[in-house]
C-alpha cells in the first residue's frame, strides 16, 4: 500500500493512526518475529522531558553473555546478514560521552534492547520538540539501545535535510542529502561499538520496505512496516481514509 500524505489532515487524526499502528506492529513482532526471550511492548512516552531517559543505562546494553545467548538461540526469526538500504552511514568512533506510543523491545520483560519510534507532527513543530526528540534518540543509541524511526512527514525548517541529519551529526558529522523527490525517511540505527545508520528515503505513494531492527550489534529482524501499515489503514473509519486521500475534511 502506498504511503499517504498525512500532512493533509490535522495532527489528531494521525495520532489515532499512530496509536493503532504501534499496537499492530507490536502484535506482529510478538507473533514469532522476535526470539522467544524478547517481547515488543507498547509504552506511552512520559512527556517532553522523560524521567526514564537518564535511567536508560539501567535497562540497556545486554552484557556479552546475554548477547551471545540471544544470538545463539535466535533460530530462524532473526538474521546476521547485513541489511540492504539505499543509504548506509558508519561512525568510525565510539560515543562516550505531545504524548504518543513507542514500541519497546525488552529482554525477559526487563532490559530495553531496541525501540521503534513513529514520528508525529508534534515531534517536529517546534525547535524544543525536535531538539528533545534528537537528544532522546542519541541518548538511546549511546546507551546501546538500537533504534528504528519511521518519519512519514516532510522536512521542516527545523530539519531541512530530515531528522537523520540532525541525529547523525550528534554521532559523527558526515555529508547527507535527501535524494531528489524523496523526503520521507525510514531510519534504523545499530548501536554497537561501531554506530551504523541504515536509511531508506521514500516519497508519497511509495511502498515501505521491511526495515532492520537490531537486537544485538550482529543480529536483526525485518520489521514488516508495509503489511502492518496496510492492516491499520484498512480498519480506519471510511471518512478518515477519505480525508487523508483527498485532503478534505467532511463538511458538518
């Protein structure tokens, strides 16, 4: 199913879709796409400044033994093959140094190993909001939490080259330009000793490829963005779907 232009409708309508899509993604991951000792849970963000962010290190970064066991027992549901996206950026250095749901992948319902974020308009509509989103994402990556971000909204004056450029500049400044005509981004960040970004630029009307979600620096699963997006779209109210496809809200 082609990506729709959600910028045509009020943010509250996307919020409804966002919530449903998050649940559909979590259900799909838990139906056998994740190794049995990992669970995808839908959790609500706590607000602009999240109290859980400073404590990320208490939950993140599996130790070497846990990582080895996870990789050894992953079976056929996860792969160590390198992902293939149109753009890959690598960091040569280590880094030391309005309400919506996110999907959190937890090891034995405890430590956070990965996060899936679906960007909402509110994440990009103010300098403070976009700065907090970027800082939070970098905090996760620094703490060893792998991150997958889905941004179906066009760049703004606050992220003229897209969210990836802002995030990656905090890790390692490298050139990055959006390909002509492609202004929506799927971004997967591998948070190992070497930080790697797998980027898939898209346009309205494109179908979304499955994107890698890393569980360890060597192990990832393919997240079925396209099928879960389509399943969520198909159960939306008819009037909502019409508003998104036409850009016209129903007349009272």
